C-alpha cells in the first residue's frame, strides 16, 4: 500500500482525497474446487466396506459356531465349512494323517475331523467283519444327516457373524440386516455351486498325507477295491481292528529323577511319518529332562515336499534336535529341516557341539522311498562310512575329537570303528548294541514310529522304541542307557530297562583309549 502524506492530501481536490482515504475492500476468498471434490460422496467405498463386513463376518461366524459334531459309522466326527479358493473335502484322521477329495468347486471347503473311535460301534465291526458290507449305507446316512445339520448351523453362523459385525461398525440396524442377508445369499450361492459341480467319483482318487499316504500300498487303491471288494473287506477289517487298538491304548511311562551330573540324549529313529511319535517324544523329553534329541534318519516315508508339514512339531519340542538323512529322506526334507532354529542337520562328516557333546554325522547315500525296491548297495554305505571315518580322524587331529558319530545304516556306522567312542544308527527297525573290534560301541535304535503305517498291517504290530543315553558331563563318555519299548498298537505294555555301559560294570576292565591327537599308537587304533 502507498502512503500519501497529509499535506499532499490537503492540497488535492476533495473528491480525490476522499477516494484515497476510503479503505480498499478485501477480496473475497475463492472456493477451492479440490475441497469440494473431497467432500463429494463416493458410493464405491461404501460397497467395498459392506463387502468386507460380509466376508469377514461370515468367516468369523463359521469359525466360531459353524461346526457340528456327528457320528459317522464307528467314529465321532466334527464337520465344518471353511472358506477356500478351490473347494473340495478334507478328512483328517489323527494320528494317521489326512486325505483330500476334489469333491466340488466352490469358495467353501468341507472339513471332517475324526475325533475318536466309538468303542462299542468299533468293537462290533471287529467282532463281525461281515458287517462292513453294510457299512457303506450306514456311513452315507450319517453323512447326509450331518451335512443337513451343518448347512442349517452354517446359515445361522454367517448371518449372525455378518450382522453383528455390521452392527458394530455402523451402529445402525439397517446395514447390519443388509450384511446378514448378503452373507446368507453368498453361502446359498456357494452351496449351489458345490451342488452343480459335485463329483461323486472323487472318492476313487483321494490324495493322502501322513501315515495314510501309504494306504494304497496296504489295502490297494480305490479302483482295485471296486473289483476285489471281498479282499478289501478282509484287509479293512484288519486295519479297523488295529486302529481301534491304537486309539484305545493308554501307555504311561514311569516318572524318572535324572542325575544332574549327566547329559541326557534321547535317541530316536525310523519314525516313518507316524504323527503319534511326536507326542511320545515330547513326553520322554519332559519326563527324562532330555538335553538333546538325536534322530538317525528315516523320519519320512517318501521324502516329498508335501510331507514337510509333518516335521513342524519338531520346533515345539523345546530342545536341540540333531538329525541325519535316512534312505527314505530326501534333500528336500534336509533343506526344510535346515531352516528350523532348533534343528542341527549333520552331513558329509561335519561336526557340531550341541548340548555339551560333539556330534558328527553322515546322511545316507541312498534314496529308496519306493517300498518295492529293497534297500541295498552296501558298497555305497561303506564308502559313506569311510568318508565319515576320515572326517572323524581329521577332527581328532585338530584337537576337537568327536564324542558321538551318527549314521543311518549300520554298515556305514561300522566304518567308524576306532575313531569315536560311540556311533548311533537305525534302519533295521530293531534295537541292538555291540562293541566293535577296535573299541567303538555301536548303538542301533528300533523304530520310534512303530514302522509307520506298516504297524497296522499285520497281526502283531511293531513296537515303538527309543533310548535315553546318559553321558558323563566331564568325560563325555556313555555311562548307561534306558531302553524304552512300547508294546505296539493295541498292546498296553510299556517297558523301561536300564543298561550299564561295559566300562561302568563292577569289575570291568578299562576301556581302550582313543588315539592321541599326536598320532601315537594305541590299542584301539585300526590298521
């Protein structure tokens, strides 16, 4: 603004001076078009929000109250609908595993969890195998009844879930009713899609996981069942008998008070995809206060990536897990375990100190997941054992001798004789202990998985075996071990036997000394 002196104004004409003295009007602010655009309503935002409320509310409703318990044949089951991009049916049969069916295409999947066998109904099938011929009609009737109850409960669940969530968000009844109605319409459309794409032949081509992945090799595939139903009835009756015993067994181990001056190592082997093994191992870890678990291989059956989820309970065992590859384990299995924080994968003779002991191991050079192929190749096993032996010798020369070596095959384990006080192995599915010619003790573990699904094949199921090894905390020498043997499926026996190492027996002669790091001769050194 230009300021005009008063003297100059007095000399100006009156009209001009008045104009100069009049205050200039301030310009009115112009409206901002951007703010107007922001304030305009956007209907698509409301539609997106309503869709989110319907989907999330329906899912929560199904998750919380959308399941029913119903008997199906000799078992009690829980049925539920779950959101899914591909649909289908999943039947979970713990601890045996699960099977999946491409039964329909819809945004919902039918989950059936087998909770437990009903002893009276199962016993009737065991006592009268001829009743299996009528089991199909009974199962179909039970499934139809359970599915109807599930449909009604699921409708109520999605309406309640979406309606309550809509009410919580909008605080008005009209949007809540709209959300509930849309959720019901969505479920009805999903049911119509499932009905239109229903594939009754999907039962002929199931996908198995867990122990059930070996079911076709036990009772034949579904196509052969159709043509040989009489044989199938006999095989299924035998499986039902042993699986009934599996659910009925209640083996308990005695409590044990460990000596604080020892390191306790749990040796397991040949689990072969038996999910029940993880509960047994967790119980042993807790009761015996185990410091380290050693798994000498064949944790899997086929070594496929689809089986990797079976290994996840290892992360919850709470102690270090030392593992070597067996002939039923693959490099895919090995890589998956290698990413777990508490797992120490040993291969190629590499050594690692875990829980106060130094371990070295070698994975099995063979991969023979097909049960039709008999494991063999002793020459390959001896070569792998020689590589492990060379690694042990190098460790000893470097002043870091190994306390325990691990291999899967006994043939490979025997090659370490004279280079390590103790070598652990498995593979043969029975327990064994021997002193090798040059002083090394070989401890062979039985099957901690009871040989997997093969445990329910025969008349006499395989036992479940494991060992707790006690090491002196100062000398790292084996002092004793407890051999634990559960009587197999259907046998309620649990045996725990204590064994002292030869070095610790009264009157025993001193054990051969290991070769000195300087390479001096000793009684235990091999030629």
